[in-house]
């Protein structure tokens, strides 16, 4: 079996430990300074990396401990953005949304230092993860641009600089998340044009993550996005979407989501294994990565850990049978 | 010209006091608050939201839908025949809902929105319009493990919601709103929607308005005059060409036209004069009495402060447009 068969990884975020949430609140109340918050973020990052090594995952993430919302974090570190008052995401969850207030320009590297530091803590590959241009555009209010296209392509140019710097710093896996593009079929061409700008000339393995939309309407056109790998939510629909690969072959590397991140229930190893085995009917193991459906930040630390233990066990069982 | 809120209103704002509902829900979910205690907080926020809308100067208000978790489960949790399923994105908004799953025959089993309406009506200086998510949109946004037939499923929803609408009328509602955003994404289903509306409004005597938003409305404009309703709220922002189409060929009388001219999904604050010009353009052709002004969708996509400012602009624009059109007519 090839070394790259059924690699295991995660999408990006991990649950924030209570001491980090408290440190963030304390900073907002002026009770601690930036340095103390950063120390808490670093501690949480170290713990996240240690957990992934303990579990035996193949490709690691830094857990995004220093990011609040995945779009707002990039907006806060890019020229041309302001941040809004609180808006509701769902249920009782709220976040501050980016506002485009001027032309988007990268001020300087956004995630590069964090990535370098996280990679220095492990010998395993560390993914570099950014939020993609289409999602940044779609998830921002826009008080500046005349059209969505103009905003999206400006964002793509700024994010290309970030990807280029991540690659130069040594990143071998660069993930450009585009969760927003699973909804507007009519704008898929725009997302494809933007991604081509972001990954132009990049030789690192590029990935994108997409979730919670109408996959059946954007597949197989989706495969035209200029990335090597797609990490997709599949467990939340009971792996039914995998059957689309029977009609239209999946031509790239497939990151199979094997557990739902929005339920407390820890799915049994057998169900994750069944999802992997189903996928292997359509794809060879070296073109399948096994991941959760989405980021883990909505789960507790223990839930995330238990689910990942099962993920690793399911992959081990399948590998042994190959 | 009437200025009206369309539905949702931001339920929290900046600062601790403005976030008391968020804290109360957290506490309730953790078992630290009873259902009645949570309801008392919802009551307070509802009264506040009603007051803010009135202060902004709009003529017609809603209760802000502050008690709704989302437009789907608020109804399906209280109807017979559903369970909750996966988390799903709501249209192209970056907001989510728990997708209801139909697992048995859909039936009304008790009042859903009636107590909420009574409370709002008792605490408002302006007429309150109760909002119900329509049967077509509910059927489209739910998973169906029981009917395996969109029309049969949606018709049962229409029957169940008809009971709710008649209950709202009996409780004193002087007008009703049915939200059908999904129809803007599937205009090909207009004939089905019309059959559903006939079922939905049977026995209802107060004016019913259908709200169409989050997608293009022009594919529906040739048909809306045939619907058994008093008015339609039309999103004129998602598809800006809707205004020109309405000004050139407004749907036939007596249907009333509520123009959603204020962008409920972007923080950019419109000028009242520009909004007024848009409203007047349609009103001059369709008749000032038939036209009302509203937002392109519910305001919950915006931060609270901006929502308040946008409603005030809307009210000002409606006054300006009303004066401009009646001035010309005189």
C-alpha cells in the first residue's frame, strides 16, 4: 500500500479551551494585555498539535486558536475592511461580519508567522489554511465595490500574495476554504476564476473545503476549481453524495468527511468505515484523504477527540483490509 | 404611502443590556432558566423591537420574529409530522437552520404564533402583522421522508397553516403575511404555489400579503395578480431590474405592491431621496395608494444599529414619495 493512501487530517479549527475563551473576554474587558492573550493562544495551539500527534493523524492543523470568525480574521488583517456590529449566524450564535469599505490590499503576511511557528512544533506536515476570495466576498457587507465580481477578484489577488508567501515559507499543503460556494450555482464561474488567481503558479498541494450546500447542483463543475484536493462534508448526508461519483468520476483528490461536526453523538467506527469503503468503490486509496465534515470548533474538546479516535481507527481497519 | 417592516429584526445589539436575550437562551439551554423565564425576556425584547420600529417611523410593524430560532423549525417543531435533521445553509445567506424532516402526515396540533401575536398587538402603537412561513417554502426547505411528493407534502402544510391563519384572524390580526422566499428560486413552481395559496387562505377574510425575497421576482410578476391575496412584498434589491419592470408594467389592480427598496443584506446606508425616487417611479404608474415601501428582506442580517437607521430612511423615503406623487396628481 502506498504511503499516501488514506491520509488522515482535519479541516482546520479545533475547540477553543475555556482558558482561551476567558482570556479573550478578559482582553475585551481590558483586564489582560495582548501578550497574555497570545500566550494563551500559543498554549492552545501546542495542545492541539500534541493531541493530533497523539491520535496519529497524518497531516496536522494549528487549530485556528488565534482566529475568531474565519472571514473576520482575514478582514481584520487586510486593508479595505471594517468589522460590523453583531449579526446572527444561527440559533444563538452571533459574529461580527467584515465590511468592505475600500479597495482590498494585503498589508503584509497574515498567517505566515503563525504557520511557521506551528510547523516548527511538529515533524508532520502542517496545513496552511486561508479563507478563499469568493467566501470572503460573499460573507462581507460591501460598501465599496460596484459589483460582487470586482470585490471577489480583488480579494483573489490579495490572497494569492498570501498563498505565495506561505509556499515560500515552506508550506506543502495549502488549503483555501470556500464554504460559501456551495449555494450560488450561478456564481460558480466567478469562484473558479478567483481560485485560478489565488493558486496561479503554486506547486504546493492545494486544497479547498466546501460544506452545507447543494453539492449535487455544483458537481461535477466544481472540479474546475484550480486546486488538487477537495475536502467535502459527506457524513451529514449519510454518504449519499458519494454516489454522484458513479455518474461523474471524481478526478482529483477527495477529502471524505466521515463525521458530522454539529452533533454531540460520537459516530461509531463502523459508520465511518462504511463511508470510506463506499468511497473506495469509486476512488483509489491514494486519492482519498479522510477528514471530518467541517471544522471542530463547535464541539467540546472531548467530543472532538473521541470522534477523531474513531476516525483514525476506521482508517486503520480499512488500511489493514487493503 | 405606507412604510412597513417586513419581518425579522435584530434581536441583540451592542452592550450587555442589548444582549440579554442571548444570555437568557444560553442559560435556558444549560437548564438554568425555565421556559417561562425565557419567555419573559423574549417579551421584553419584543416590546423593545416594536418600540424601535415605531420610533423609526414605519406605519406597519411585526414582532421582529425575535422568538423564532429560524423560519422553518419555528413552525415544523409545532406541527405534527416532523423531526429535526442536519444543519443547512439558508439560501445564499451565511446563516443556517436545522433542516426539518417530514416523517409522518403533517397536521396542525395547536396554536403556533397566536400567543406571540396577542402579546405584540397589546404592546404596539402600530398595527402588527403576523408572519407565517408559507407552505411552498417550508416544503422546499424540509427533507421529505414521508410524502416523496412535493405537491402532496406542500398541500398538507397549506391545510395545517390555514388553521393557524384563521386562528390569527380570530385573535384579532387585521392583516397577515405569508413568506415564500423559495418561490424566487423556483419560479417554475408558480402554478403549484397558486394552488397552495388557494388552500392556505380559504376562510380567511383579512388581507393576506405574500412576501417574495432573496431572489429575482420578475419571473413571477406576470402571475401575482391572479393570486388570491391582497398584496405582495417584492424584493427590489436582489434583482434591481425589478423596479423598471414594475414601473413599465405593474401587476393588475387591485393587488397592492410592497416594494422592498432598502437593502436588508448590506450595511451601505441608502439616501432617502434616492429611495423615494424609486418608490415614486412605480407609484406614478401603479397608483400611490397601491404602493407600500419596505426592506428587501427581514432586517436580521444587519447589525441592530444599522437596521434601525435603515428603517428610519425607509419611513422618510415613503413620506417623500407619497408627497411627490400626490403633489403631481393634484
